């Protein structure tokens, strides 16, 4: 499994992905699931992936080929981010279809879910979730985040804390707390974690990899566990009159 | 959907269930999913249910019939809680089998998952999760809680905070925070919430229903949201040197 999330805020975009992949419990590896494409000076795309690793890699290889060859590609030519999302969605669907029969014969799923975010020219930066079927949805002001993969364990703090006006530093903390909740609850999600921050008009990202043994990861885990316990202690007890004796 | 959880602690047992049921989004109702059976002075059982409401009700009706008739039943005769769990599991499986063909024809699932907890005589109080197939697992000292239904959204605080030595008041707060996280993230889980506390040797429970519009529910929701936000703010930011420029 996998957990990737993307936040769309007034100050910019936050992307966070884990790196754990597994094909059965005895085949666990670390693969990057957050990829940055810079097809030109007026555009930058971040792609996050969940689902079939093979499908994802074939899609990314195809996109790299489009960029390295001189041929026309929506990556370079699209005037809007949703055109890029549709192009990547069509690629993802085609790759999954190509391998569907062989994979389904062994009970495997060829599909991938993707998040495509970034900016083209003067457009407002945005994030889109591309379904395995090739269509997409956007984040909204009411729900300014998207998740793919193991999305339930870390959804609560996103529901409570993410608003479009949250600053990038706070948004990063929210995203990390969501990731920690998920990784603690589900073995198929784990460090290192890849973080990318995008500011409007930058056409570049600040990237960080938070390693499993980094002092910072140890610190946020310790602080997070301590304050969750404190938060629970602070809850008021059930009033005695609520009990029927 | 549904969310029920049960905690097994040195001080006793905590049971918490939501009450929302739905058969499609336009058929939403409130039903009790936490039931207390008192078959004799030396035994008390709490049953929590998730899955098919019809199956659950038929199982409970059958158990009530066993108790009201004079006939032998493991509810009265069992010497150990797991015998009661197996009996209820066999009933649940039989009821599901009875309706399986008709329900599967319309794409519905006849199965139910159950938590059976309580105490018989001098046994240590315990909680068991009864699968739709009729078998069961126990809670353990390493994982002293069981969940049925929509179990992912509220698992994180259980992972962090539940230990066998937690007192009943704190355990109740942990359970409520887990319920609030779940209900916020998933519309199919909602108030009122039924709470039952069991102390070893009591052979009776303290029961409370926390209503949707109760001041207490409003208070814990307000406190919980505030302290989750404070907790996130307290997390250390990503150190600048972590970013590769």
C-alpha cells in the first residue's frame, strides 16, 4: 500500500508521500512515489502515485520519453493543468489495460491512482486526483486536500485542521501528523517520507526527504505521541448524571 | 456502516458503539448496537454488532428466546466466555446462511461481526471479536482493544494511548476521541453513542447514552478539535537543512 497527500493552500501546495512498497509481506521495498517534472520555465508538475508500481513506473518512463524526445506532448503544450491530468490519466489507463489480462490471471491489480499538482503560467496552482479510469477531480476550498492509497487512518486531522488560509509550515506539520498516524496504524506505509513545497509562480519546489533514522523524525514522533496523550487527558470526563444506574 | 470498540483493561472493560445504520444514503436510522445480557447472578455479557442489522437483530431475538424459555443455553450454562462467543458466532453464521441466497441476489451482505465481552464467575473479564464465519479472536495485553465496523479512522489514538493499566475514565476518553475521529471522517457513523463500563466482579454495567445534542458531546468535540490544532502547532517544523536547494 501507499499513502500520498497533497494540500492546496493560498500560500501554495504541499505534497507528502511515503516510500514503502510491498508485493506480499516478504517483498518490501523503498521506492519514490513523489516525482517532479519541469518541462519548461512556465510550468512545473508534481506527480504522486499509489497502486501498481509497475504501471506507475511505465507511465513515468513514457512521460520522460515524451520530454526527452522533441515530439509534442501536453506536458510542454497544455494551457491548463487539467489537460496534463487527463493526458497522464489516459496513459495510466492504457498501461493498466495493456497488462490487465496477465495481472488479473494471478489476482493482481494493474491500476494506479495519481495526484497531479503544480502550475502552468498564470494559472492558480492546483492539485488533481487522477482515477485509474483516467478521469479526475480537483481539491476544493471546502476540502483543500487530496489523498491516495491508505487514506483513512490519517484523515481526521486533515478534516479538522486544513483550510485554504493555513500557512505552508503549519500545513506541512498537519501533513506529517497525518502520515505518522497512518504509518503507525498500517505496516504497508513507512519512511522515508518525501516532502515537496510549491509556492505560486516559483516553477520550482523545495524538496526534502525525511529519513527513517533522522533525528527530526524521532522528534516529531515523540512530540506527536506525547501531545496526543495530553490531548486525551484534557478531554472532560463523562458527567456522572449521564449514567443510568 | 458502524463503529464499535471494546477495551480490556486491568480496571475493567469499556464498550462504546455508535447508533447510525444505513441501507443506502436515503435510509438512515438510529439503532442500538450495544446490548447487555444478564443471564444469571454470576455472569454478564455485552454484545456489540456491525454489519447486517437484520442478521444482528435475529441473533439477539434468538438469544432472548433462549433466555426467556427454560431450555439449556450456553448463555446460562457456559463456564467460559469463549463458549458464549462460539455459540453467538454459530447463531450469526446460521442466520447469515439462511438469508444469503436472497440477499446476495440483490447485492447485499448478510454477515455480521460481533464483539462479545463480559465475565463469567471467577474468570478475568475479557472481550472477544466474533467473525462472520463464527470463529473468534481475543484482545491481548499488547493490543488490549477490539474494533468492528469502520475501524481505520479512529485507530491511531488507540494504538498510542491504550495500555492494560489505563484507568477506566481515561480509557473512556480515548474511546470517545476515537469515535469522534471516525464520525467526523465518515457520515455512516454518528451519534447518539452508547457507552458501557464493566468492573471486575460487578456483574452489572454502568451505561450511558451520549446524545447528539447533549452539552457534553458539544464540549468534548470543541475541546478535541482545539487540542488537535494545538498539538499540530506544537510539532517542530522541518529543519531548513533537510531541504535540498
